[in-house]
């Protein structure tokens, strides 16, 4: 498929918004949280804890840890996801280092206000980056890898791993007050990112009506390592036999899937529905 000027423009636009989102994420951490010795979940949280203990810049730690995780996940999660993660990790590391050099003191002296502002700003930034096709790696990689081999939901793995990371900060800061504030950071971050990304554990049911469903499904299989289902159908007006492509996807895959559909058949009819209860492998476990 030939690359057009429109394709180049869209990729550049996506890159600009991903970069802006990562810059906002880094700003929230370096200007409000780190100067007060507050942390949150994910690789950035681990980086902050190591910075408090050893004064290693957060940007360097996040980059190294993400590269290690990507190396472990390369065969499991696929080449495209891992390359995307590497690019985003390098950009995020750069912004983290710049932010720490600029903000040696918190922008706001009140610790509680910094907790709320830092968590909100960083959550907004990561939400923007994910909505435009980027990611920050970290616990997302761990959760996706675990989901490949164990019937444990993405949301549960992310929550548990983040709780462990935030709880570990106490052994470095030795401050119960800072631990409580860091817990507040984590939960505010989750709530705000819920709003920005349409749900922390949000999944989507995508139904595609296209004559190129087989080609669409093949690209989804190859690029996302995600399955899809063909449903036999018949048009009530045309009386013609056809196939409906049914896809159940995590929030992080929705943008990529819709982009694939548009690239292959921009005249296709698509129905996207939010689902609040998806049970099975790589999703939530059914409890009765």
C-alpha cells in the first residue's frame, strides 16, 4: 500500500500529540510530585523512589527499566508495540530529565495541592498520549504479558503492581505522611485517567461491516496479536450474504484498530460500544 501525503500528515499529527502528552505527564511529575518526595505507580514511580534513595535522575531509570521490559516482551507483545514503547520511553526520559533540571523546587508549596495537581496533570498527559496511539510502557507491559499466560485481568495486575510500588516508597522516605499523599496521587491518577481514556479498565466491542473484513482481521491478528470473530449475516434489504467482523478490545487497542479499519476500507460501517463487563482470557475473571 502506497504511503500518501495524508498518511504522513496523520502520523506527524499523532506524533505531535503523543509528544505533547508525554511532556505534560513529565511536567506533572517533575514540577509537583518529585520535589515533595511524592511518588505514584508505574515505572515513573520506581524511578522516583530510586531518585529519592540514590539521586539517579528519574528519566534515566524510566528509560532503562522500560528497555528491559521491552526486551522481555518483544516476542510476546509484538514488534510494533515494542518499537512504539521504545520511542515513547526515549521521549519521556528526555522530558523527565529536562523537568528535573528546571524544577528544583515545587511550583506550589502546599503538599496536598501538589498531590492533586501533579496527579491530575500527569494523568491528563498520559491519557492524551494513549488516545493518540502512544504509551508509557512500565506496568502496562507487565500486565499485558501476565494476561497472555494467566487468567488475570489487566486492571487487577496494574492496580496490584502500583500498590506495591507506592507502598515501597515508605522504606525510602520513612514518612507515613508522604506515603498517604502518594496513595492519594495513585488514586487521583486512576480517576482522572478514567475520564481522559474513557475508563481505566474500559473495553470496547467493535463491529465492522465491510467487504474487506478478512484483510482487516489479518492486520489486527498480525499487528496486535488479538483475535476477531466472523459472524454470518444477511442483509434485510439487499438479501445478500455477508460477514460481520466482531472485535473485543482493550482501551489501548481501540485507536489502533479503528485506524487499521480506516486505512483498509474508509467506506466501512463501524459500530463501537463500551462494554463494562468482559470476562475471559486477558480480560476480567468471572466471579459467581
